[in-house]
């Protein structure tokens, strides 16, 4: 089986379910303290690896197993066998992702055992091939293939899911949380009072935070901070001339507060991050810096 070098898919607002990146590679230790900017499905092709989600939920993923991690959820992973840990992945985002995952009864950190690898991987390869040119027509076709991939994954793993809450309990709870997180995703660049957002759900702060930990592995406040950090990272990567004042203004923050906020969450200053980010080619930078795989003054720690 040939490796699929990572490809990014162009964003198109009209498409509610969009692939962000797709590929396969030998995996090394990777730490993502603020999560990733899209929901991810990892598929182990050979070897084994360990995922740690939100610092306390450890899962070993072996061959013929897949794992789902939601957008913005802190996690890390590393190989645990001498055999190379080769992983295929597909990441996606869009306005319909949350609804789609809920309706298919997928859950953050869900470990899935599938039984017909070839059928799943054929869909991944088709998406990868179409991502080469990213024409408008192909973007729609990629979205259809992504939906087919999720359906096939759900069909194959319904009997094997290791973490499947009762449907009658899970869906109403997720709908409550979705109401709150949808507001955060739409308005995270504006000054927000979490208490007011939570109040609009009709539930208590404690209940919403409990749901946030259950489905995303973080408090609602940390979920909001992750959205803002990922947005800041995206701005830095896409515009080498952007100033800290412009980033802070875009996020509705004071410049000094933003500087402290960024270093607290990323572990390095904005200046250090910017220097390292701008030494890499655009696509490599987008993948590796969002993954938290570079340290100031150092090389690559991992791939994807």
C-alpha cells in the first residue's frame, strides 16, 4: 500500500461538510495542547500507537482500528511498537459536522474496530486523488465521498464501538451542548460573556461544563480559548506581515492580554511562534504548527 502525502482541501462556505486534510504517514510523537482545527479520524494501517486525550484518557489504537477526535480537543499521540506506526487520516469541518456526528452516534475519543478495511480505504484514496486540483466541482464530490466514508465507518463499527453512550441519553445532551458551542464558534472573535451564552441554553453552568468535559474533554471556557488560539495561529501562518495588534484586534482582545494568553496556551511567545512558522513552506507550516510539532529554534518533532 503506497503512502498518501498530505493534501489540503480548499474551503468553500456553501459546502456544510468539508474535508480539511487527508493522507497517510509514519507517525512520531505529536503533542497538540490546543487540539486541531478540524475533527479527525485516524486509521492505523500498521503498528500501534497510544493516544492521550485531554491528558487523562489513554487509548491504544492498533491495526484495523480507528479513532475520532473532535476539533479543538487537546491530545497527543506516539508509537508504542518497534514496527513503524503508519496512520491514515482524514480531517473535516463545516457547519454540519456537529449535527452529522450526533446523528451517526459518533463520540469524541471513540475507538472503533472495523472489519472491511479495503472499503474504507478506497474512499480515502478517492478523496485524496480529487484533492489534487480542488476544483469547485471536485469540492462537492469530495463532500459526498466524505459523507459516504462516515456512513461506511459507522456501518462497519456499530457492533464494535468501545464507547457508545445510550442513544436516548446522549443525543439530547449533545443537542444542548451544540446550542452553546455553535454560539461560541460563530462569535469567538467578539467579547463574550460565557454566563450569558450558557443562560441562553436554559441550563446551569455546572451542567454545561459537565457536558463539555464529557463530549470534548475540556471545560467550556477552555473550548472557547482553543477556538481563539487556533484562529490566531491561522492568522500568523497566512500573513507573515500581520502585527500582534492586528491579531489581538481581530480576536477582540487587548494586545498585552493577547500576548500573555498566547504564551500561556502555546508555551512559546507569539514572536517565537511567528519566526518558526515562517521558515517552513506554507502547507508544511499549516500542518506542523497547528499540530504543535515545532519548538522555538528546533526542527520537526513529528509528522501529520
